[in-house]
C-alpha cells in the first residue's frame, strides 16, 4: 500500500514499527546469508527496502509539517522522528491519529 508512497503523513508508531521490523529482518537475513556463505543476500535485502525506508521517513517528516528534504539533515531528522504529530491538518494531509 505505502511501499513507495512519498505523499501523506506517517505517525511515529508507523515509522518506528517499520524501523524495528526492518532491523529484525535485516539481522535474520544477515544471519542466514552468513550461514549460507552468501553475503550478497544482505545487499539484496538492503536494495529492496531502500525506497520504502526513504518513503516512510519522508512521510514521518511530513507529519511534523516539514518538507521531506529535512531527512538529509542528520540530527534534526532524528529529532523530527521523535516529536509528536502536528495535531491539525497540514499541507501534507489530515492528522493520521
């Protein structure tokens, strides 16, 4: 549904659940790749989730009312991932709560 959707807003829960599941799956893929002596498996997985990772990060920044370009500013980006949603509708859509 939101695989490569850069429009709209994403709640903190959506973003951090994506990060959590991605970390767990990455660990599993890396483990299996190590067992099979196939290190390329991790690289393939990273390429598969690259666009969705950027999309959910941009939607998360949109939720605070900021432009998606703010994901390029490391410390500020992390702060935006932690703050609560803009409770009102903004230019990126209605509040997802």
